[in-house]
C-alpha cells in the first residue's frame, strides 16, 4: 500500500504519494511545483475556455487550468495510473473543481482496451518519480501489476471547442496527436508538449511548422525563487522541464500574456534538439 501525505501549498493543501521523489520535495521546500509552468497555463487560458490535460499526474496543472477557465469553462484531465488517478480526483475535489472531468485512461491514436502499470507497494525508503511511468513501463510482480485500462482518443470526444491541449506522456506524444488530428484541425488549439526527448518530438515539429503554427520552447524548473514559502533554493537540485508550445497564427495574441524570458523560437527540429540538450540544471542556472 502506497501511503500519501497532504502538504501545504500555494492554494491550500494538496495530496501527494509519500515516495514521490520529484513533486513532493518541490512542494515541501517551496510550497509549489513547477511554478513557471503553472503560471503558463493560467496565462494561456481565460474564463469559458476548454482545456485538455493528457498526463495529469496528481493534478497540479489540471488545477491551474480549472482555475483559469472559471465556472463557465471545462477541463478534461487524463491519468492512467490507478494510484495517481485516485490522488488526482481527491485533489480536484479538495479544490472545488467539479468543472474538471477526470478520466482514468490512456490517450492514444486508436480506442480500445489496454493496460497500465499499477504500483501498489515499494521497498522501505524507495523513491519514485511517478511521472516517468508511461505506456511502455512494466512493473515487477512484488511491486504491483498491470491494470486493465481503457484507451481513448481525443477525437472520440467530438469537442466543438478546444483552446489548449497539454500533453506529457513520456515519449508517446505523437500517438496522442494522431488521435487528436480532427480536433486540432477543427478547433485550432494551442498545444503544450513535453519535449525532453528530441528524437520523439521531431515528427510533430515538422508537422506543426508545415501547418503554419509558430513553435516555441518553454523552459521551466521544478523549483523557483521567489516562491510561496519565501525560501532560498541555493544548493538544492533543480530540474529543468522543457515544453514546446505550438500556437496557430489566429491565437498569437496569447503570446503577449507569457513571460518571454522563458520562450525561445523553434524554426526546425534541429533547433529543438539543440535547445533540448542538458535539461538537468542546478539552481535554475
């Protein structure tokens, strides 16, 4: 049985798994996790918008989106891990975000039945980054098993409106995009995609550039100063997260709402590969 803990953070309290070695330390030290990325999604969205969070984890960014879209908006959040999905739903309820619909599902290019790693126990003192568990991950029987998990496509929701799609699925981003092709063509949303695997990102970089989108590399860190607790982060391991923003020309106005010190233009896959090197840094340097 994986224990969880409730921690104070920028919006009250949030539940995290005790053995989490990535999100938990950031919140314990600073009172937030990946604050620049949290702020990014709130800047990109407005009341009444519809956003999608594929790879929602415990809900940090789903909460950011749910706040930003307001009572008239809607968020679809997808997380396939049974343990983490339970925490996600409780965190959404804790923050009063019934406008965020949580789905325990894999999002991919074809709908059907699949399975996903279900971590149920760990050795004493073992720490895990639950966010790195993906569709290709397997688990030793003494630590859990593979849970039957529905596989959905975003196109299957037949959304009439979609303003933002965030995808963080450990290298499976292209499969999600293929299953959202009709939604993207119809709704022309902004997309935020994890891109710390440049080889996996190359095909969709070319596709978006060919379709007239502007691409931007967004660089954030899991810790920052100043932070809600007002503590220094000198000497603490600080990891860089790299997202790519794909912005259709008709939505370019949102770029004015973003901290441009965090943005760099991407004009080719070679540029993305160059910018994506050396993503682990200390103290945000």
